[in-house]
């Protein structure tokens, strides 16, 4: 957890300096408080939007049974 926090803190610093960061991950809920835009790709762009739009976009993509966890506060803020 310490290394993850240090990594995410570094990403925040670089982004505040205006550096664009492209990160590939399956942890959309964890990173949604750290990013400005999320793009979901499965051989092509499936959906794209702001983190707050992701629950709606993911439901459109996967159906109503998906559960999206948005981590607010805690380890990564």
C-alpha cells in the first residue's frame, strides 16, 4: 500500500506540472479520483468520459449487473 500511494502521489505531481500520463489498469474505481478522463478499450474504444460518468458508461457496456466502486478518500488521496 505504501508503494501504491507513493506511485499515485508521483502521478499527481507530474500531472499538476502539466505532464500527460497514460496509464493502463483494471482498477478504474481506484484511479477515478486521480484522472481527468477514462477510456475503456476492448480491441477498440468502448467508452470514454470523465470519471464521474464511468458508472453509467460501464453499465451501458456491461449491463445492469455491474457494480462500480469509486474510492473517495483513504489510501490514494
